[in-house]
């Protein structure tokens, strides 16, 4: 009892030395962590700007050609005539305006091309977000796993301390030898080591998660919460494949690249057509002998003769680019199926391993430990047998916790593979 009181007093002293902020932890669930990430991550916020840049390019793509203004002055006198020098008396002025008329829907096709580029930028952003969310989800799972390990280590240490209290009483009563009590005390070192290691791992996991969130909250004030368990709800592979085909942004980007290639080809064909330039002018010619011809107007049309250059090279290149992007789309679709199938069977394998642990092995390990403990207390088994049973229980529990972490990571991989969360 004295040992129990001493340990309790030590815990109180240790708690008094901790900073007050360590008791003011804010626990965030996965949805809250995801919202913070989307609002604060600088990489995502920078990627969002690229979409706005593409939208700004749509304005430029749909602009009409600017008209040209030309001012011509000619006929200025250089030498005196009959002793009279009037340099501007015979000068005529001719302002003119010309305009390039674009044919074959060039402007509309440029706008369609720019809009498709914006859609591709949005899909690329979604794909980048998908990958970053997977990194975030993995860090969140690692933190939950580290937290579960820490709680398990703390429970094991508390359990062993209770066992030591009982054994100290038995030792004082002469029920067990000094060698046995020393061995039991020495075994506590392993529990203390597990506790300290789990504490360091938990802090490290929190630091990595805070880095992804771009959050400067002290580790002592930050915590996460969420179910650390697995689900046996059946997942149908064909359904997951269909969801992935609808939601995967990289596949959507590949399909949009095919459409962009087709629009680019249409624009290239349109650029091979002839665009005339219309010109209009007015002339004031004070030097003409016809008094009625001082002010005249005129018009002209300029048509390029595209005899040699009809944009043949770009037409051939952009047509080949359509085929290239179609092949890339097929490759992206195959990658989607590969990702979904791999993640699905990984989840299935983890579930198959976890079921017997939860239904059988955990209970069996606990039962064996408890029976070996009672048998040891009654002199039926040796101390080493009891310690072996305790170690087997601890290893089984750690293996179970590790498997749950693997399952949750595999589920995050499956979310990434289909483009959205499987369980919403």
C-alpha cells in the first residue's frame, strides 16, 4: 500500500509540473482535419490560383482583333514656287482605318479551347488534392495508431503496477521469493520503455500532421479523435470500379485532354483559312486641279493568297495529337482499374486477418494470461510461464493494433483509388 501511495503522489507531483496548456487539448475528427487542411494548406491554395489564371485566359481568347488606324500626309512643298514658299499649301491628308475579319469561327474555337484548358486545370487541381488528401489521411491514421499504441502501453504499465502491488504484499507475507519479486520489478522496465517509445511516436505523428495542416499549434494542445476499428461491411468491386470511373480526376483530365486535342485540331483547320483585311479611308487633297475632288473616300480589301502555307504541318500534328491523347486516356483507365483492384484486395486481406483476432485470438490471449496468473499465484506454474503468457498477450494486442492501422491505411488507399471516401 505504501508503494501505491508513493506512486500516486509521484503522479500528482509530475502532473503539477506539466504546463497548463497540456490539459487544454482540442481533439479534431477526420472531417474537421480535412476542412482545416483544405482551408490552410499553401500547396492547395496555390493550385487554386492556376484555375483563376486559366479563366483569365478565356477573356484573352475571345477578344476581337483590334482595328488599325493609319494617317498619311503627302504633297508638302519643299522649294518656293514663283518666289512664294507655302510648304503646306499643297499637302493632302488621308486617314484610314483597316480591320482584319476572322473567318471559320476562329474566335469561338479559341474560347472553346481556353474553356477546355480551364476544365483541365480544375481536374488537375482535384487530382493534386486527391493525392494530398491521401497523405493527410495517412498522417491522420498514423496519429490514431500512435495514440492507440500509447493508450495500450499506458494500460499495460498500469496493469503491471497493480500486479506489483499484489506481489509486494505476497513478498512481505513470505509467499514468494526475493528472486521472483526482483524479476517482476525488472519486467517493469519493458513496460516503461514501451510507454516512452509510444509517447515519442505519438508526438512525432502529431508534428507531421500539423505540418500538413500548416498549423503552428503546440503538440500538447493538439489531438485527434476517431474510431480505431475495422468494418466488415461488404464492398463490391464492380461498384467501386464504376465509382472510380465517374470520380477519378486524373481519368477525367485524360478525357478532357482528348476533347482539347479535337478542339485544337478544329482551330488549326480554321487557322488555315484566309482572313481578309478591309480598309476605308478619306482623303483631303488641296493640290488637285479638280475643285470637286478635294475630299474623297476609298475602300479596299486585302486577301492573302495561301498558295504554299495552308497550315498543313499543324493540321497533321494536331490530328496525331488526338490519337496520342486517346491512348493516354486508355492507359489512365487501365491505371484506375489497377489501383481500385489492388486497394480492394488489400482491404479484403486485412479484414480477413482482423476477424480471427477480434473473434478469437485477443480473447484467447487474455484468457491464457489470466489463467497463468491465477495458476502462478496458486503455485501451479512458474514465474517464467506467467511472464511468457504476459508477453504473448502483449504481442497479440500489438499485432491487432498494427493490423487495424494497416486496414485504415488500405481504406485510405481505396479512397484515393476511387476518387472519394468509401464510407462517408
